[in-house]
C-alpha cells in the first residue's frame, strides 16, 4: 500500500440520479417474461436488478463533469405522442380517447442532458418512468395498454454495449484514475452472492475479483462469470450432447415408473373439450395425438393423518383447487369423497368442475356445500376431519409426523398433464395442439409408485454415496422440518422423487466422467458444474416443499418462500421424459445467454422464466427419441463461437477464487442457542460442505408470516380461535422466537 492517494472528482452518483426512471427500469428486470439469464442459471436469494448494478458501477467510476457523448448516447428516444396512436385498430381504437387522456395527463419525464446520456449508457431506452405511470393508470381504468406506449423501451431494443461506448469509457477512466493504456479499473466484490454486480462489471470491461463465503454462491459465480468469460459459448454443443445422452438413459431407466394412460382412456375424457376449443371451419378432423407426447405431467400429493375419533384417514390440504385460470365455469378441483361411518376409512378423489362444487358434500358440513378453497382439511397447523369434524391439534399433528420415519404418509390425489390433439386442416396441413387434462390417479399410477419405492430400496446399498442421508441441522431456518419428521435430507423427497433425482445424478456423474476424459481439465470442470446445475434444478422443483400453482398450472419451486416450511400438499415432476429435458434447456440457455452478454452478442430474454416449466415438447428440446447422442461432432471450432469486443476487451478478466477444504473452519455456522433453560438440548453445530456432484442449498428468512383467506361460516365455526400473530420484529415476537427447542427437547 505504498501508492500515493489520488483525490478524484465527485462522481456522477454524487451529482444526483434520475431515480424515477431507474426505478421503473429495474421493475422490468424482474419481469418473468424477460428474466435475465443469471437469475435462471441457479437459484440464489436477494438477486439484484442488473440495471441498478450498472448504475452503481458506472456512476461511481465516472466523474460528474465527464463528457459522455458518443454515437451510443447522442440520440435520446422521442416521447410517445398522439400520432403514435393512429395505427390502433379494433377494440383499441374504441379506447382512443382514454389513451389520448393518458398521454396528456402524464407528460414525458424531465431529464437533463447528462441523465439522458446516463440512461443510454445503461442501455435503458425510452421513458420507463412515464410508461410505468401509463400502465398503472390503464389498470385503474380497466383498459389494456397498446404496444405503442412501449415501442421505445429496452425490451424492444438491442441492449448490447456498443464498442464505441466501451472505448469512450476506457478513456474517461484512464484520465480520472491515471491508468495505463491497457489497464482497466478493478472491481472487487468479495461477498457477491449470485454475482449480479460483477457480471455488469465484466460487461463494461472491468477487471473483476468476485467471491463469497458460501460455497454454493462461489460456484454459482464461477458458472455465471468465469466460465462464460473464459470459454464463450463453445461449451454449449458439448452440454447439449451430454444432456441429450443423459435424458435418453434416464428415460430408459425410469419410464416404467411413470406410465401414461392409453389413448382410449384419455381421449374419451377430453374429446368434447378438444372439439369445442379447436373446432373451426378450417379444421376438417380432430384426433388424439401420440400418447407418448403428453407434456407438463405433474402428480399432486397430500399428507394424511388418521382421525383419533372416527379413524378416517384425513387428506390434508389447504386448497383442493386444480385450475383457476380463465373463466370461473372452467375451474376444476379435486374432491375427496368421504365414506360414511362404518363403510371404510380411506378417501377417494374425483375431479369436479365448478358447476359440480355446489353438489359436493362432506358429512361434517351437513347441508352446506363443499368448496375447495373455503373448506380445507388443514389450516394453521391443525387438521380437521371432514367426516366427524374432530380437530387434530397442531401438537398432535407434529407428534404423529415425528413418530413415522420421513413424516406423515402421502396420498396421490390428482394428475395434471397436457395431452396431444392432432388437427387436420383443409389445406392438407396438420398440427398438434395440447389440451390440459386433470384426472384422479388410477390403479396403474399407484402401482408404479409402489414399484418405484421397491426399486429405490433395492438399490440403496450401491447408492449410499448418492442418497443424502445426512441429518438436517436444527437451526434458525431448518427447525420446521424436524417438527414434521424430516430429520434427514432424504426425507425432503417422496420415494419416487428420490429415485428420479438419484438416477439423474448417477447419469450426470457418468457424463461428467466422460467429459473429463474427452476435454481439457478446465473445460471438463465447467461442463461438470453445468451438468450438476441440471440436478439442482430437478431438486428445487421436485421435493415435498413444492406446490401446485393453480392459476399458472405449474409446479412452484421449493424455495418460493426461502425456507423449509411444511406443505401438507406438494407436487412431483414426471421424472422419465421431461425433467432432464427441462433442466438441461434452462441451464444451457442461461449459459449461452451469459456468454453472449459478456462477449457483446445480442441476447433475447423473451420467455425466460425460472418459475415455470417450458411448454416445448421433449423432441423439440433435446431429441431424445433418436437414441444416445453422437459423440463425433460438437459443433463449430472454438474460434468461430467465441465472440469478442475487438481490441477494447478481447477477453474479460474474471477471477473467482475457489473455496477449498482449507477454508472449512471459516464455513462453520453454529446454530444460535436460544434456549430459555440451561437444561435444554443444545442445538447442533454443522459444517457446510458440498460433496462431489451433490447439490447443497441455503435458505434465507422468508420475512413474512402466513396469512389466511376468508372462510365460509361453516368451516370457521369448526376451528379453534388462534391467538393473534406476533411479528418477529416486535419484542413479543422476539421472545416467542427465542423459545426454540428440538422436538422432544
């Protein structure tokens, strides 16, 4: 540290920022339809909007009086004016006066010339603040906003950082910090989490040092920053080939555990709906497609507990709704048929439409109708018997869960899928469309579950190094699994889920070993990490902490709440045909887009959403029908794939130190001992570690408490009045949270 201190001019950040415009631009960063690739590569919490990361870097490095005029910052987009509405037609034309009023009441945002140049430096186009106000006002009026209002925004533009802008910024920083000709400013982020800030630094040509104490975050950074910067997108063909091979082998091993119903069964159930939805004058015939082409298959499960009074096996769920997308008359739910007393104790499910809900009855409700949302069988930790009305207290539910290895038993109650419908048109063309089908499980489904469980048990000895048998540490964020019998990490998965994950992991390890023999060590390491991320995707979306999102008709990930909260009902992916395809396409697309971002190529973010499974079919993604992948061709030569930014930044310099075993002491995270008595059982101290090809995760505080919806009077009378919830931030809430003990402690 013998270099003299150099006083610099006040930065652009200190001179003031266009906060309303920047805030509006950041909102678009979290748009599920154009989510940035770093958010889709691997789950991480507290993801920072890329726009605000660019703002922090550029305005901190750039003096306030710098000349920012370049070809890329010279011309600011014109505001949307009334003339842009002339092309409106149809229903939008009928709302022309409303749109004119929006333009008149919300004038263009007043920006200084310097702020306009800053927005263009950030690759933020148009007037995002004005568009946000227009959108809010349109929602208030109940009218859709035409595309004319958003035609200048960043989502419609090329957001690559121009060469001229990089050259100009390098000259500005050279003069401000007295740098050498080939020297770039250094960005150090030693607790960078998912790497949002370092990624933007790399894009603008900085020398980046990035790390994190958490080994998962450090690995995510290497995959987000180091590998795309070093290899470009030339690993994509290798990943595609290996993913294709993994998908083929997994399908061969698991297909018998995920049987599809025959065409004669499902076509009878959906034929009427298919003709109603797809029938038109141009369509001459509507027939069932290939049964094997069913997509987006999900199995819905619920926990069960036996009623202490009438012995009914209670299916636990807070909501039995299956589909609420669209008009209410199309909504569907799974109705648990409760046998009368003395005629059995097991509930069977049937799928009922909205019109049938009023005719569904539970014995405990008497004449009152059943409703999938307002008459749950589980709420606030208590179970309610739908036959006799007995309330099983929260403490008794936990006691029953802890008495069984792996927690309460499970029951499959519905299967959701999209079945193929083949349409023939008058012009001779054909097209396959997909139609949602919701059904109750069949004997074939249940038999496959039992066979999968036996397969897992038979292979446990040889998979002992793959099955996560480690105990769940009892800590601030991991105590809830213990309360419900999940004492080992393997308990976070139902047996068939675990069989799917371990089979995929087994094939990923084999593929990684092949890559190690075929590729240079550095490339083989990167390929192994990206293949492991496929397993991570599967783990995140295929556990007992997922749930069915009935409005989006999709499985919601494990960490949607950033904790391990108990879910009485959960989802299971179809593991043989789609899981590897979906996970592989997500990882490969995110990797290639990151490489393009770093090396200055155009990137389309349309359709990127980590929280929803793509609707593309298996064959369109990785073509697993053709057999194992061909090993002979991995695509163009590396020189043809690795783009550059010319002489300015030929290869981004990124340094992500690897956390090694020598750092294990620094990773020890003792759970806080918050017992109120010295005689209480001490909490466990654990050491974070990431075994080879095994995914580890951490969880942050959810920061919120569960809230309930209004119930009908018949269900509300049956539940005990719960004491008012206390916020963890209040003194009373803090006292409540300190009373943490292990089960039985």
